[in-house]
C-alpha cells in the first residue's frame, strides 16, 4: 500500500530565505501532486508532476520528481509571508482499476517577516 | 469551469439527526471522492466512485452512506454520527479516475465543516 511521508512537519523561516520540503513515497507512483492549504480552507492544486525528472515552477515555488529515488521536492526561493500555509504532496495508486490519492503528512510553513 | 461545489459549507447536527452533504461538478469527471480531514492532519480517503459505481470504501463506518445519483453529483448521507466525526469533509473529482492519458489532477471543493454535538 502506498505510503507518503513529508519532512519537515513544521517549518518556520525568515522572509527572503530558501528552503526545501521533501516528499518520500513507498511504492511506485508515476505521478506526484503538490497542494497548498490555508487555515480553514480547502486544498489548492499547485503542481502535477507526470514523469521522472519533471520540474515545474510557479513564482517562488519549484517542484521536482525523481521516481527512481521515490522522492519529490518543493523548493521555496526567497520566501515571503504570503507563502505561509500547509503544503501536502500526494501520490496515486491503483486498486482494482480505480485510482486513489494518498496524501503525505503535510508541512506547515510559517514565514516570518 | 473547474469548480467543485459543496453544500452546506457548515453543518451542526446532533447524534440522532440524519443529514446529507452534497457535491456537484460539471467538468465531465468520471471519478469522485470523499475525504475526511481532521485539524492539522492530511485528508483521509473515505470513498471513491468511478463511473457512478462505488469502487473504494476505505472501511468507513456504516453511519456514513455515499450515493452517486449521476455523473455530476455525489452525496454523503450522515446518520447517528459521533462527536469524533466532526471534521472537514472534502469532495474531489478527477478526469477518468486518473488513468493514463490524463494528468489525474484532483480538484477539490471548498469543503463542508461538520460539527456533531
């Protein structure tokens, strides 16, 4: 059964600094998804990584996927306060022809001014 | 239109009540999902419907009863819930259940925040 783990669980960082969130998964998942969640809100899709070596960038966030290492990273460049949120990665596994999405533990990011 | 609509946004119910959560999407997605999310935890999968048929039930207690009346609608019927069932209930949909040939991106609704007294 697919298991997805993230680290760190909590991240407090100063504005302007760089940091990376790591997402490890236990079995084959040919796609990897990143979501953002603000307090009390739903999940917003950030990136869909479709294949090994995929790299996607949007603003100060960049996500990558290494399927051989079963690792995805979300890199934050020059953090700003607006990036404060919880970030989830999710893998996809097949069960009896149906796909289900398993979420990582989440990383709560707080960017300090 | 990339929207998943959930109603109600907030629901307070007693342990003897019967209520329903509703979810609607018009993106032509054929897979729909119910997730439960407790505070400071990741979303936890409850049910998956694929082509209007229940494909996955993650051993959810029978006091939660899903229903998919058509390809656009998904309901979650609630009966005799417990206070520990209080949570954010998220509906999501994806194209072709995430099969190859599509990105499989999950689109989430805003959620229904349920409080059981």
